[in-house]
C-alpha cells in the first residue's frame, strides 16, 4: 500500500502557482474547482437531510460535525450559489429547540 504524502500550505501554493502559470494549467484549475462544487453540492444536500430533527441523534451529530468542517475550510466565494443558508438556519434552530421562523424574527442572535 502506498503512503500518501502530506503537503505543507507553502508546497500546495507553490504547486498551484506553477500550474496556473499557463492557460492550460488555469483551465485545469477551473475544471477542478467546478468538479469540486458538484461534489460539495451533493455533500451539502446530504448534510441538510441528516440534520433534520427527525433524524437519528447520532446521524445529526455527525452531520453537524461535517457542516462545521465544511464551513471551517470554506470561504464565502466557494459556498455562494449552492449553500442554502436559510434551510440550514431553520434546521439548526429546530435542533436547538427554537420555534420555526424565530431566527429571522429575533435580531438579537445577530449580535
């Protein structure tokens, strides 16, 4: 079995810069990003289904951990367009015992 090599952030960015140095490399990076979004969209849908309050509590916990991980490694640009913020807020408020619509009506939560 082959051991996978870990890259430092510096190594990653050096390789990415080298690939982006020509038009074909930039096309590759765009295609990689598009393919990643398709996978991430499916992941987001699965997470949303699994945090539903009717789901098994263990499934909810795992889904919330996956959501946390996704948000910690993402930036706004990578999530825009396919991350249904309102749907997640509603489900999380339900899990926390809040009333439906409370998150959008109660402005104190934004402070």
